[in-house]
C-alpha cells in the first residue's frame, strides 16, 4: 500500500467502524493517507477504536464520533454494520448523507445457513439501501467478498472487488479507493447487480468449508484482444 498518490485526500467516515470490516478498511485507507472518522453508536467505543488505529497509523490520526456526526463530517461514508442493522443505522444518519457516496459493504447472510444465498425481497442489500435513501445518495456496494482479517493484515489481497452503483463516477471513485487499499475493483453495473457480489459470499463460504481454502476469493480474467 502506498500514500494516496492517485486520488485526493478524502474524509472517510466509517459507520460501525469499530467492527471487523470497518477496522480493516480504516487501517488500509488511513495508511493510504486519507482522513478517517470512526463512527459508532457510542463515542466511547469509537474513541477506543481510534486509539488502536493510532498505534498502526500514527502519522494519519483518526477521529472518533457517534455515527450521526460521523456521517455529517465525512465526504465519503462507509456502512459496515451487520445486515440486520443496515436500515436502522441508515435511518439515524440519513440527514448527513445527501449528495454523498455511501459505500455499503453489507452481505445479507441469514444465520445459521450462511452458506446458502438468501437475498432480501428488495433483490439485494445494496438495492434495499438505495431504495431506502432515495436518489439524493449515491449508494455504491463493494468489498462483500473480502475477508476482514486480510484487510487488517499487511498482506497482498488477491480477491477482486465488484463495484455496483447507479452512477459511473461514484463507482469510479470507489474503484480508486479500492486500489489505494490494495485491491482491484471493477465496474459491475447498476445497484441491482450488487445481488451477484452479495450472493458470491455464500459460495465462497462453501468453498472455504471444504478445507483447501481459508479465504477463497474471485479474480476477473480475460484481459486482452483475443
Ligand atoms: N467480517 C467480514 O469478513 C466481512 C466481509 C465482507 C463484508 N462484511 C460485511 O460487513 C458488515 C460488517 O461486518 P463485521 O464483521 O465488521 O461486523 P461486526 O464486527 O459484527 O459489527 C460491526 C459493527 O456494527 C455495529 N453494530 C452492532 N450491532 C449493531 C446494532 N444493533 N445497531 C447498529 N450497529 C450495530 C457495531 O458498532 P458499534 O457497537 O461501535 O456501534 C459493530 O462494531 C456486515 O454487513 C458484513 O456482512 C463483513
């Protein structure tokens, strides 16, 4: 991972950034030079997470806020909470999201059958978020197939990122952020197509269960003129 050389320095607010995936993204984007705000339901929990992050990226100090304040302060907002709390969390922050990119990583797994694809009635968690927030917010889904523990470690991530959302420029920005976090992202089309990336996670879980892989992923192949 290198300094944020390709893009501008963003203020990235990570809602539920105290959790596994949010911590991983915070580490990677903080190392890339972005300003990180860790959001939580409680300020104290966010402060503890910021203290941990400071040990890893002392040169790019993060800030702690409650989710609502974090969403207002970020120019890019990332939602990293369990699927069952996706809409309730968005409801508490929606005022702060207008005109912004919301990166939604939600995988709608339904325990105990997490190895079975069980997408919501709206078609996908990403579509559900876009319907809920309306067109004022550019929902872009990504990172559903990336294991949180890999993001948290200083390792090469081989798994590619499928980036879905209705606005091409917003997808482009997320592809840029994925690159800064050490991953290759691809335009995966409109928000409806998030269903495929979300569903893939259950398939990767099935593959991991077979024992040969601990963190299976996907790779887009076929580049070139043939
Ligand atoms: N873990 C992975 O490897 C992985 C990979 C790809 C995608 N994802 C997706 O990323 C999202 C986060 O996964 P995770 O593993 O990071 O989850 P997690 O660690 O279990 O939880 C993330 C954060 O969600 C918040 N949260 C918990 N209960 C909540 C509630 N009732 N209302 C509002 N917020 C609540 C908590 O933050 P506060 O207590 O600080 O508010 C918690 O730290 C999920 O949608 C998951 O499908 C995860």
